[in-house]
C-alpha cells in the first residue's frame, strides 16, 4: 500500500531531521573551507563584525574546558553565513540568509511548525535547494584548492 504525505506531515520531528541536514552540511562546508584556506581567528573576527563579540565569549568558555576551535565554529548560523559572504566563500543575499536561518532554526529547535500553510512548502523547497547548491559548490571548490595539513587533537 502506498500512502500519501500531507504538508502537515512535514512538521513531524523525524521530518525536521531531513530539513536540518542540508543546513548542517552547508555550515560544515563553510567551516572546512575556512580551515583549508588557513583563515585565522583575526580575519574570522573581521568577517563576523559585531557577532565576533559573542563568538569570542563562547570560544573563551570552551577554551576553559580545553576545547580549542576556530572562532567561526562558535558563530550563530546567520552570522556564519554573513561571514562566509565577507570572506568571499558564498554570495548569499540577506534574503537568502534569512530564509536558510528560518528553516534551520525551526528544524533544529522545533519551536514552531516549518509548514504553517501550503505556500510554506515552496519556501522549504527553495531553502533546501539553496543550501544543497551552495554546500556542493563549496565542496567542489575545496577539492580544487590545496589544503593545509590538519591539526591533530591533543
């Protein structure tokens, strides 16, 4: 028997995982390329602008517990996307960043329905396609750029 999927089914917790995954892939693609390019914390801070203040606060707290990661690892998702634009990794518009952040936030936190009415299905499809395209483009670029040696975990 073949079942039908209604738009309301897209709000179920198991579905949210599927909507979150492309956002996480995009986030990781950006962070990996930043590491490959050897972009240091100071340049990351410049790219983050005012968002660097909270990212540095989180970074210091993590360092107190012997967790040492680059600054962008502590940035909120929309700040990371804006920084990626500043670092010329992406060309995302403010509207695209807002769309990606809205879907990521709703999928990750289940604070509200991703689909409120049928027109939201098109926005979800747009956000997922955008996240996948940008992540794929970054990944292709990573393969063509010489990488720096990976740091070992201590």
